[in-house]
C-alpha cells in the first residue's frame, strides 16, 4: 500500500492534542486495529499541572518523566526532565510498535521539546515515520528543532491543527482519513 496514512496533530499547549489522539485511538481500536506506542499524560496536583507521565499504550506502564520538582540537568521551562524514564518506557513502546507485526498503527504523543532532548527518542521517531506502518503523532506547535522541521517538511505526513473550535470534530475527521486508507482487517 503506497498511501500509508501518516497524521500529525499539532496545536497550542493544553488545547487538547492528547485528548484528540485518545478519542481517535478509542474509535480505531473499536474497529479491531491494534495500536502501540507512547502517550504522555499530565501530572495534576490540586488542579495544577506539575509534570508529565510517559506511558506505554499497551502495557499501561507509566512513570513521571518531567516534573517541576525534578532537579535535573535537562530542563524545559519549569520542568526538570528525566530522560532515563522516557528511554525506559517511551522509546521501547515505539520500537515495539514499529517491529511487532501484530501492531497495525504507531502512536507517538508527543514530539515536543522535552522528548526531543533524548537522542534515542529522536532516532526512534525517525524510524517510526520511515516505517511502512500507519502512524499518528502529536507535535509541539512552535518548536523549531531539526526533527520537527523535518517532520513538517515531509510530504508523506498530513498535519492538522487542533483548536478550541475544532477539537470536538477533528477526531472524526482524522478517523475518516485513517479509515479510507487503512487496509481491511481480514
């Protein structure tokens, strides 16, 4: 299949990129497809975001990889970033998505400033994008890192922006794009 669906979801911080991705995953999994990869979730304390978890989509194993209380050499804004956690959970989840023939679709949430501090993460993202599997990723909107620049320049990935106005409809649009291009299950 030459027309492998590759979708990038972008938008401003906290607009709902991950929620949009999760809605799409739920619908696609109900159709019987197997998805694997990495999801990031906010760590919320007293209604405030204080960090981020990284999770393996299939195993649900998750750990905090960025937190305002982390004293690490790697920092993005107020967050200290623990790259070991990203490389222990996120990177292997993406590798499994690429290499496991039972996985139909690769998911990566998010390709952002924190994650791109890891060379291993950047390499596995490039491998995932070059693989022959459908992929859905979320992308940091403003970052100008080489990896994000490369992704935005690719002509095989369709990038759609989540906004407060379209965030309820966008999952359906992306699901429709994927459904038109995904191979039948049997």
